[in-house]
C-alpha cells in the first residue's frame, strides 16, 4: 500500500486544526454504529465530479431522504442575507 493510502502517513501530514476536525468527523461517524445509531451519507468527489458514495446505517431510500434534507439545508444557507427575489429584476 502506498503512503497516500496509509492512515498514519496521512495523519502525520495534517495540521493540528485538520487533526481536530478529523477527530470531530470520526466521533460523528462512530455514532452510526451500535445502539441508537445515527444515519449518514458520505459523498466523495472525483475527476468526474462524483467519485463515490458511502452510506452508514441506512438503505438507499433513507440515504436519498438525507440527501434531500441536506440539499434543502444548503439551499437555505445560500440565501441567508440575500435580497428578496423581487429585487433581482
């Protein structure tokens, strides 16, 4: 296995801020297993835009619902503070 895919090597290259963020992500992911498990969908980008999808503790329909909720959430974030649509004319 090359160093690019070696966890220890990747961790060694991370800044302290990146390591803290990674720890937060791992703590969220581990909650997708065991009792009272959460659900998650992880998207990866690639050269063709979408490189892959991993679902955690959910089927395809539940993953689709999570994606729709995420789309709505990011759509909302993108219009916070924007002028009313009438002002675009």
